[in-house]
C-alpha cells in the first residue's frame, strides 16, 4: 500500500513538473511575441513615409512626362 501511495505521489509530482514546464515555455513564447510586436514597426516604413515617397516618385514621373511632351 505504501508503494502504491509512493507511485501515485511520484506520478502527481511529474504531472505538476510537466505543467510547470509548459507554463514556462508558454511565458517564453509570449515574451518573444510581445518583443517582436514591439520591434516590428521599427523595421518597416510607416504608412506616412511610404505615402510621401510614392508622392515624390509620382511628381518626378509627372515632370518627366511634361519634358517628353515638350520634346514631342
């Protein structure tokens, strides 16, 4: 009977250790995702920057188009 109690205790202990390990991994993944979400906007152009750059490109094409029209 003591051996059965020991085995049940051992199984419960291992189950709790496994659950704790899963929670640690969950916390690590959550922290990595949070850090990625914070860092991601720093690596890409903002919508306003992209819009401004596209406007500059369109203006240059308009000027080139005007020059071509004058020559033809």
